[in-house]
């Protein structure tokens, strides 16, 4: 999953550096709360470089190697401006490329002027089965992405409602400076 996230980030970055990139440390974080979920989560991984910042949270008793539910935040600076629908489509195609035999279904739940809320899933009775909700924010030429993924397909209806609400309420903490 980590390779997929990184390859998605690289796919979204421009081929050439932009003249005035926003430093990754100045990007506003995504404001969201685990409180509505009601369970304890822990940071499983956090990494960043000049253009990408990634954090992955797992349930308290899980690890990144054996997770059943995963919350990911990803910030990307210097993204080539593209419609958010195209970014989501590229993301789904990237997943399809990594799981060529899986039938991936996807839909957009909502669209705002600077955000896209969507979901994708694989439900075939296979080890690849999972369901994800994703909120993509854009400001200037930067992206911030919040994702909740579950492999607990029997709990999609209940957990999905909770996480749809959490992701729907998520916002960027502050506007990105015009710098």
C-alpha cells in the first residue's frame, strides 16, 4: 500500500519543478478528528521530503504490515493543475494497474469548488477486497488528501457512515499563502 501511495504522489507531480513551490512544511494540515470513530488510533508511519508529506494511522492493536483499517493523509506540493476528477481517475487506474485481475468500482460522492469526495472498492471475496473513502483538497498547485480504507467488508455499511461523516467534515487548517 505504501508503494502505491508513493507512486500515486509521483504520478501527480509535475515532470519539471515549478519556479515557486510552496515549502512542504508550510502546507496546512487537514483538520479531522478520530473522535467520531470512537476507537484508539496510532501513527504507524510519517515521512516527508520536499514535495510529499505522508502519515498513516492504524488501529491501536494493528501495524502497517497487518492492518484492517488505515487512515492516510498525503500532502503534495507542485502538483500540475488538473481537474480533481482526473486526479481521482488516475488514482483508481494506478490501483487497477497494481491489481490487474481485480474489478475496481468507484464513484464520486460530492464535489466542491476545491475538493472532491469519492469512494472506490473491490468486493470479490478475495484477499484484495477493500473499501476506501477519499477526500481530495486543492489549493493553488498543491493537493491534500485524506483517506480511510477498510478491509472489513462486513462492516462497510456501519464504518462507512462514520467515516463518510468524518471525511465530509474534514477541512484544510488554513489557506495556503500566496507566496
